[in-house]
């Protein structure tokens, strides 16, 4: 009898601990894929054209009303008084800037402050002869250092022989053959960006 009395509290304690230790498993956004799927909200209905007619104008006004002060000068009618005000602003002379207000001057390291035009026709012919006879030895930087002129002047004065250009092109092709797809794509994108920059698209 005494043993039964002692066992009852122990059994009750085990039952309470077993019931209290049970937890509910809740599944949340623990992976990147589930998070992306939950954040991939469809666009609002106002952005989609209606199926009634194809000539639907989608009007999504900005969060704030447009200001009259931001109207471009080109879109103002001739009778608008703001045109006269804009004309006064356009042709009004501002205060004179001093040298302290301006950015520092750029000094070209090759030519210096006072460029010198010391080369003669004979020097130009010598540059052409050296470049034609041995282009590997007399490169553009070496010719510029020998005659104390800029590299741009050397490129204007003479060009490398066709055989030397073909040799450099073959070396460049060998280097490009070692590139991976990522570097090749990066160089192609760089060329496209340069073309867009020259066209004024950027």
C-alpha cells in the first residue's frame, strides 16, 4: 500500500512532463526560394490594359501633384507670362567668378604649361624611318621620350608596318582564346557601353 502511494506522484509527474514537452511544428520562410515566392507579388490591376479595347490609356498619377515651376520652357505657350520670367532668368548675368571659385587648372604632364613646337620635318622623317625599320625596338613611348614629344604626336606622325600590326593581332587572339565566358562577355559589354557613350545614349 505504501509503495502504491509513493508511485502515484511519480507517475503524475511523468505525465505532466510528457504533456508539457509536446510542441507544435510551424513551417516558416526558412529558404531563399520560399521567400522569393512570397515576395513575388503580381502587378496592380491599374498597370494592365483592359480587355475591352486595345486603345486604352494607362494613367498612373504621381504621388504628388506637378508644380508649375517645373514646366519646361519649350512647352510654355507664347502668351504665358512665365515665358517672360524665364527669359529674364536665362539672360541674366550672374556674379563674376574669381580664380578661387574655379576648380584647379589641369596641367598636362607631357607638354607642361608651355608646349614647345621644336620638331622639324627632318625629325618627323626620322621618327617615320625608325618606326618603319624596327617597330619592336622603337615603340611609341620610346620615340616620344627620344624626341621629347607626346605619344599622340608620334601616332599622328607615323604608323606601324602592316606585318607588325598583324603580329600584334595574332598575339591578342591567343590571349583572347584563354578567356572564359565571363571575361569575354564583360569585354563585349564594355565595347557596347563605349559605343553607346559615343552615340550619346548614356
